[in-house]
């Protein structure tokens, strides 16, 4: 999960879910070149709040939420800050498809003296069997 906003890496690895949103017709709505998805999930998770260059590309100056959560799980697993957000109101209108998963959080707990576990909670904007099936193809 690099945080890239371009669909090419996904296509190269057989992920087709974003293809319909990466067409020239769709990306032109946002003045972006074909294949450029804008501030979608990976971008929000790995470069949240990044500034833009004059050419519209994103600088690498945002918050890497995944790295922060991983570090917190290692150093402070009881933190209430084990949250990753994909919803950035300032960029919500810059993507063709609104977020389905708004955020996810982690809860660490001791199961026994020998084991612990992490629970992950996803927050959906809507939840249907079609959503889950579509997102797991």
C-alpha cells in the first residue's frame, strides 16, 4: 500500500475494481489525466492532508496514518488513537466515488498471559452484501 493515486500499479497486479473510475471520461471531471484517481483510500491512509504541486500531483508531506498506527501498536497498544481515517472533508469532492469505509480502528486486549489479539473495527458509510462481494473480488 504505497499511497499512490494512479491506477497503474493496481492494474499491473490484477486489481480491476478502480478501472471504471480511472477512465479518461471520469478523470476529466476532475481535470486529471486518465488513470489518476485523486485522493482515494491509499492516499488518505499513507499521505493524509498532503499539499499539491502546481501540476496537481501530491507532495509527500502528509500524515502516514498506517505507519503511525503500526508504531503505536508496537509501543502503546492500549492507545485510543489506533485509528485510520479515509474521510478527508476537504478532499471528499475530488474523487468520483465516495468512501465506503470511512475509518478503521484497532483495539488490543490480553487474551491470556501467553497471547494477545488485535480487534479491527471498520466503519462503513453503508453495508450491503453487494458491497462486501464487490470489494473482495
